[in-house]
């Protein structure tokens, strides 16, 4: 039997289909900060994160960026490829380094057309991903920085093994479209509550339940959709 992948979407398809997909897979290292796509860039490859986490980021004219969505081992980069598009609308950048699998865009399109369960799983992921993007719009417009920071930490925690998140305050500030000083102040609040510790670019989650209570309702709303459409994607 073919070795099963760590990516939950790929792991959910039957062995008969995974054997076909595996033939076209290439393991890839995804270091922190690596850009997978630029806006209007072609989809040379489609990526399935295993231990890495990827942010889709919308560049703004005011020389800032805003994160629109997060993808880890539950899914695939880029949803546009599932829908037949051959260009990215946003920048895709590695926010937590790790491993992944990539498949050429041409092979990916062929697999979608030939493998029915694979196609259904991709469509389910697209619906869950859309829910994440839509909820992010409401969240960014309605909730405090502390709530949004808690939500971001939770969705990243969902996508890693263990309790450590390796990233800098500056990168987190860019994702949340605020200053590094503002992010530092929020992380200090969490440290005082003993929700987490932060040292040398590593955030360690200590009290997830309190972090969930601090977050707005947006985290739970999106998580429900992933659990409904792609059960078993997250273990936390």
C-alpha cells in the first residue's frame, strides 16, 4: 500500500486514487517567507502543505498587506486552480516553515478530471475556504485587535503539531495590518494571562481554552464549516 500523506485532504481520498496522485507528487521544503505565487502570477504548481502553513495576502496600494486566508495541512494552495483559473489573485507566502507536496498545474487539472473522490474533496475544501475568507472580512471590520490576534493564533495552532508557532512579531503585524508595537502589546497581554509565552520568534500556546474564550465568534464559525465539510482535518 502506498505511504499515506500528512496532508489531510490527500489522506482522505481512497488508496486507489492516492496511488494515482502520488505518482505525480514532488516533496518540497517550504521555508519561512518563501513566496509561492505573486498576484497575477501563473500556477506552475499546486501545493499541498503537510507541516507548513501558507498565508494568502492581498497587497494594498498604501504599501501594506492584509491576510485574507490561511492554509495548512487541511488543504491546498491555490483554490483558484481548483476552479480552473491559471493565475493567482493574491500573494501566497509561507508563514510557518515546513514540508509540503507539489503537483504541476497541468497534472493537477488532469487528476481532477479523472478521480471523482479527489474532485469532490477539492470542491468541499473550496466551500470551507470560501467560508474562511468571507468570515475574515466581517472579523477585520468588527472585532478588536486582541480578538483578531487570538483568532489568528488559534487557526495557526490548529495546523501544527504541538504548541509552538515559529514566527516574528513583525510578520504577525503585517498579517493583521497593524504596527509591530501594537502586536507586541497584545502578546504581552496574553503572556500576563498565561495564555502563551513568546521568545526569540517562537510563540508557545499554554492555555488554548482561554485563548478560545478571548477570540471572537469568527474562529468557531469557520472551524464548524471545516469540521462539517472536511471532518478530521484538524486534531485539536
